[in-house]
């Protein structure tokens, strides 16, 4: 069958569009095997590389995943909608709720790896936090897992002089998390700034997030500010781009 649609599109893109439409329509459901390269070559009368590229598009979009020796399957995973504004509202952490509760929708989110340590901040972090040379930080490194799949790596840096001896130095910071504990210490966050970039993952990030080949990550760097614009936390988050939809809802 010849490809249809916008002739200006590459053939592999038209095939990917057709398969995507069938996934959305439910022709192929979660966990179903998609047509293989040989099937696509015969159906669309294209070369193997074109068929491979079409399947690669769906994998890069997070709609499909390759299983070695078995083929390419519709991904059985609902992306997490990260509500960037609502999750940081004081109505969340200020009342003892996790920032995740704004977007979890009842799904099972687990921190399966956590390490708390003291050390010198990287130069880029020290600059954001306004730390002088040799001023140490508390570092909290976590991996978040949703529905059994790793989706996020996060490392928070906080001036050690602000948090030493507090629950922030423990693995379990208690209800409301880091921001509620900062408020208890008299350093309540009143303003946040996030910077967002996309890039390919490092080898370690790809391993920890269990990423398929070619899947990019979203890097979100957030700074929390207390009164008078004083920065109290810098958080570097690495997200599996195929597992997230970034949502920002605000008035004009």
C-alpha cells in the first residue's frame, strides 16, 4: 500500500503518523505489538531503513518501546502531567502534603533511592545559592519511580548552615517535605524559579532511568527563595521526557 497524506513529509514520518493514529484510536492498545519492519516494508513498499525510522519515531515520542528479540510494542504507561505551578503552591507543602499530590492522580510514586550527604557544592550551584568558597552544603539525591518505572532523578543542594541538625539531613524529612522543614526553620520559600532544557542523557542517567536508546531527558533546575530574595535550595531534576507532560496553568 502506498503511503498517503502530505507528500512533503518523509515516508518514515507518514508511516509513524499512521501508526500513531491507530494507537490513539485503540487499534493497538497498551502492550500490543506493532507491525514489524518486514510488515511495514511490505505494507508501505519502503526500504527497511525507512520502516526502522518510523518505529524509531514512536519510540522517541514515548508511545512505543523495543523489546529485544520480540519487536516494538505500544508502551503500557500513562505519562505523568507535571503541573509546574500548582505543585509548588504553599497549599501543598504548607499543609503537609507532598508536591507530588498535585499530579499523582492516585498513582503509586515511590522514592526507591535516596542518599543524604554533606560536601562542597559544584561551582554552578554555589553561584546560584550565593555561597562563598569552602561553604558546605547538604545534598539530597533521590530517584522517583512511578508505577514501577523510574521517571525522575533529583538532587537538592541546601546551605549546610541553614539545615544542619534538622530533619532535612535525614532520609525522611516528614510531611510536607523539604519546604515545610525550611519553613519550620524560619526560611519559608516564598518564590520559585525554574529553568528548563532538553538534552541527551549521560550514561549514568540512562542507566538509572532505564531509558530506551535515543530517548532525551528534560533538565529542570529550580531555585527556591525565602524572604528578601535569599536562595535556600537549588534542585537539579532529570526527567525521562517520554514519561512527562509539562503543564502550566495560570491566569492572563
